[in-house]
C-alpha cells in the first residue's frame, strides 16, 4: 500500500487510510447471517419475517445515498462519517437489547442510514479527489475496508454465539466499531487543499466531453442500464449475505464452518478489489466490468451445486472476488459514463437500486418457508444475473453522446 500511495503527501495518505477504516463499518452488516437462526428461534419468527424485518435497513440505505452525497458535498466527509459512526454503534447497541419485532424494524432503519454514510459514496468521492488518473488501484485499496470488516465480524459473531449469546455479539460489534472507526472519521479523512499534489497511478482519464450532472445523466440510456444492473446485483448479493450461512447449515455444515465460509469469501474480496483496481487501470473499465459480471454470473450458477463435493470452494472464490470487485468497478463505470465532477450525486441516485436487496432477501426467505429449500430462489438469481450482464454491454460514455448531440443540434 505504501508504494501505491508514494505520490500523495502524508496528510493525503492518512486521509485514504481513514477512508479504509471507515469502510470497515460497512462490513459490520455481515453479522446477521451467523446469528439469523438463533434470533429466529428465540422470537419464533420465520426466515421470511426476519428478512422482511431487515427491509428498513436496505430501504433506509437506498433512500439515504442521495442525501449522504449532498451532505458530504455541503458539510464535508468528516461530518457525515463521524455522525454515522456514532449512529452505527447506537444501532447495534440498542439492537442487542431489543425485545420484539417493532424494535427490530426501527433499529434496522437506523442502521441503514449509518451504513449509507460509511459506504462507498463518501469515501469514494474523497479517494477520487486525491487521484488525477487511474483511480482503480486507490479505490480498490480503500474499498478493502468493508471486506476486512466482513471477514472479522462473522467469525467474531459465531465465536461469541458458541459460548454466549447473539445479544453479546451485537454489543461487541457496537463497541468495537465506535472505538476503532470514530478517531479516523473525525481526524483523518479530508480532501486535498488547494495546491496539494495528488497521485498519478496510471494512464490519464480519457476526455469524453463535459461532465454530466444528475439531471443530464437521468436522461441517458446508460443511467437506466446501470440502474438495472445494480438492481439485479443487489437482489442477488444481499440475499446471499443473509441466507448463505443458513443454507450451508441446512445442507449439513456446522454454523462455525458455514460462518467461516462466508468470512473466507469476503476475505478473498480484499485481493479481488486490489487486483481489479490494477486491472482497471490497464484495460478499458467497460471490459473489466463485463469480465467481472461474467464471473459473478458463473458463481450464481455454481451456488446451485454447493452441496456437491469440491464446488463450495470454487463458488466462494468466484463469489468473493466478483462481488468485491463490483464495488470498485461500478463507481469507475459511473465516472466513465458521466465524468467525476458529480460522481457522488449520480452514484448516490443509482444506489437507490439497493432497495432490490430487500426484495431479494425476502424472496429467498419466502421460497425457503414455502418449499423447505432455496433452490428456486437460486435459479432466479442466476437468470437475473445473465440479464444484468447483457444490459451492462449497452452502457457507453454519455459525455461523448452529449457533445455529439449538441453539435448535431447546431447544424439542424
């Protein structure tokens, strides 16, 4: 990491380290898969009810992304990241003491807003300010924070669950997140001041014309294609985060082994983000994104056969790499299609598609409750991923299209 950051002044390096640490907060969302069956048993909920209870989290996140982008633009990233870190700790702490479904709904909504603030939009915008070209590597480094958190948290939760309770697991996440993240959010994260040098990491961004604002982006084909791709991705991805550990325990794995499998997959994403970041600096972003979604689609088909000997490790590798790499590639695709000037607002609007995660996780839970198996849900996920891959091929640089359209209009 030090070599990659050699071109940035010390204050900038600390800012990027702070962004990475803040991303660890996003990884705390992985805590629920190992404790799902225990909570369901204690409160006598169905799996669909548990997933529906998590819907306010996804809804709050998806609705908060545009707000978070606007707040970061107006008040700065420190304000957003520090406030959301405190809210993250409060959400998990209160959830560890909940006694019923209504509290579960409310606290998931609180947690969703906190995760939105610590997510890709704010830290991605800060990281992009420190980079003038080839942003893939730096974004890849920063975004590994969520994988670090997602690797540690399920293992921690499963270990605590063995000897204590899900309540202590959630409280431990609450305290640990605030103690670790808040100092970095409050004192490390910042954008470059006027005149500070920024990192040259690769070939210069291609000048495709004037950057588009949100209103202009909404009128383009690529915005809606990318929105559809993100819808399909989160419909699949959030459901797998929620239901992978229960599924593996259903087919014979211990809870500890299943949680370790989830952690292993998330840990692989660290290498995936770094690798895809370097690759995206060397080949076209669109090509790298298409290749990655092809791997994701293959993983979704392998999910249907994870009970077959030898298939689970392959699935975990592909799933971990491809889902992590998406976090790096989609912001780069947004920048390639619309420019970077209004990246936070445009990407924030696109991330409204995260609400698809509610539908995906509830759909998977309902299928299991009705059939006693996730198979039908997994088939639907695979088919939807094929559609996303096809849609992604139609995205283009809309800045060039905007310029060409304006020039054409002058001659009519």
